[in-house]
DNA sequence: GGGCAATGTTACACCTTCACGACAATCATA
DNA sequence: TATGATTGTCGTGAAGGTGTAACATTGCCC
C-alpha cells in the first residue's frame, strides 16, 4: 500500500527524530535529512507528497532549497510546510513568496503540525489521508484496499486497483496514456503505450456490475477519463 | 479494566492534587511526585503510558528530566506533555526540541488537559491495556494473554499472539510486510520480508476452528488485513 | 462509402507473488 | 544438560497477474 511520502528537512537531531517517530507512527513514509543539498537530491530521487522544511539548516539555506524545488518541474507542485524560528516575520514573508504553502513558527506542538499535514493531504490527495473516495456509485477504501459498487464488492488486480484509484483521485479529468503510465506505473517505466488500453479494458470488465454504465470515457486521440455515472 | 498509567510531575501541591483527583476520577492510574529525580526513579520502576511534566520543578530540572527519559531506551517512546509558564517562550522551544510531544501553558483548564491526554492515549494504544478486543468471533484478552474463538481457547505462540493483536487493533486495515515487521517485530529488525508470510500462515493455522472462515485476507502485492468474519 | 488512424478485444508466453513443507538454529524450561 | 517449543530462512509449485502482438472494430474526414 503506497503510504504518503514525507520529506523532513530539519537539522536539530532531537526534533527531527521526534517528528520522524510521530509521523511514522501515523503511517507516513518518512525520509529525513539535516542538509539542504541532500534534501534536493532526495526530492529528486523520489518525489515526496509533502515537504517539511526548516528555514535554518546547514548547507543550502531553506529559502534556496525552496526556490530550487519550485524551479524543478518534477517537484514544483509538491506542497511545502516551512518551519521558522521564532517570530522572524521577514522569513515568513519571503518563504511564502518563494512558494511555501504554509508555515509554523517554533515552538509548535507536534500535534498541530500533524493536523496541518493531514489537512494538506486531504486537500491534495484524499486517498493518501486514508479517506474513502466516492465517484458516482463506486467507492474505494484505500486503507482496506477495497472497492465496491452499489454495495457489491469488486475484485480487482493490483494494477487495476492502482489505475482506478488514480482516476478516482481526479474524477472527470482526462489523462493521456503517458500520464497514466507515469501516475500508475511510475515515472521511468518502460512500457508500451498501447498496454494502457489493455488495462483499461481489464478495469472496465472488473468494475462491471449488472445494470450500471461504464464510467470510463474514451477521449479519442487524447486519453481516458472517469466520470461520475 | 487495568487503567492507563500516568506519571504526574508537578511541584505546586494544590495543582498536583487537583489533577491527581481529576485523572483518577477518569479511571487513570496516577502516580505523582514533585521532584525531578524521584520522577526518573518512578518512571524506571514502572514505565508509565504517559508523563505530564512541569517545567519548573525541584531537583533535576524539567528539561533535564525530559532529556534523560528520552535517552533511556525503556522510556524513550513514552509521550510527554509539558506544562510551562506562559511567559517563558525559550522553555517551550527547548522543551519541544528536547522531545516533548505537546505542551500546555499555565494557566490551563484541567478539562483541556484531560482531552489532550485522552487523545494521546487513543493514538498510542488503540486497544488500551486491559480492554479485550473483539473482531468477528475472535476475542483477545491482553491482560491474560488469552485468545478464544467461539468460546474455544486458542493456543498461540508469542509471535503469533503479537501479530494477531496488531491486526485486531486495526481491523480491516491492510498492512504491508514492512509495516508488520515494524509493528510486530519492532523498528529496525533485520528480518527477511518473506518471513512474514510464514508467520501469517502459522497464525492462520493457529486460529483455525471447525466451521469458521479464515479472517486474514491476502492483498496481492500489498500485504495482509484482518476482517471481521 | 473509402481510406485512415485510433481504439477494442483476444490470446499467449512470461513473470511475480504467495502458500506450503522442511529444516537448522535458538530459546525456554524442567 | 536434555527436551520440546519457537523462530527465521529457503526451495518448490501453483495460482494469478502482466506486457505484447495480432487482429477486429469503431469513429472521423473527405
């Protein structure tokens, strides 16, 4: 099960360890580093779902890390929560200017940080927050890996499940085959474009229930989308 | 039910007594002391489930107590809520850096402290020590380390027991093999992923009772989950 | 309707994942 | 120390999932 990936950039070992523990306890997949340059490398290696970034860190400064993350296309969209020391208002202003989504001033309660992270997750990708998604008459429970339609349990293979989940996270949106390959199979997968068609077909068959319509729309020469039926 | 154990470290006798009363009233098992060194001894004697720690106490200072608790392996994981005087922001910074989980500034309402303690308890121990858990027809008594199904006592090995308990604390939830290793074997255990399969099989066999269905669901390429059958 | 490109469908060989049995090492206990 | 229970690892085979090509069908533009 793909847990939400967090990148924690904090150079106080005690705080870093505490937060890492708390977040892992909540089911997040956490990577931590104290160094700005290493943070950029980690973010490039495996794009996280959210970044928690301390402003005062060794190596490249927080503000610079933030700027570079925003410049790189693969990480430009990743939400950033920054941690600023005390009431340094200048930092906050520059931080938000640079592209941070939210900030917390030290000292903060870990509980509050957890809450904000959860809020961001719900906003960005509901499934990552463990919430069941509903599109039309189809319901997907990411925690239990279960899908049902009209209260009838569906049986999906792993790829079919991932594909359906990907669609349900952005209902109505059209995805090209390349976008689907990136999102479902992972960036850098070396797979024939047409293979997507086959999995679409398999998914369609798997979510077929007596008396329902096919929720997957083919958009000719563009890709596929899922509609609320 | 064997109550959750609280350690209260507070040197204002009036406040200490008030809190002790309130918490005992809520069913907690409270130990109180006004002295930092004694707190460390008490914590070592019997590891509490949560520590409420005033920052300004006699003997060893709050910050030092916190640090030592975190250093000792047996108490490193115990959540700490610290009580600080309103004005002293530096303390809060150092406190959270040192490893406290949460803080409350004096004066605070006892009701709010109770709420936070309850929240921490729910997070740390979903099946609070003593509460027998029931999932479907399986009943687990954590005090007596006993498990039965349809009133028939089951015989489990230690690992099978921990694994079952882990599942029963979050019924329906799918866990990856890595999550199971972390949760059941402990973080940093150096064990083959596939070993989990074997223990799943042993657990399945151990909880097999004539005329019942297997409550453990295999989720291909994701992990395992336990269902209420 | 003809021609063309895009998509639907099927079949199949290949690969991954999991259940199961066996076994040696370790631990607990008498 | 001896005995039995427990534990971690490996190999094997079966079940199921995956990617690809080949062929059928559909939609579109003229």
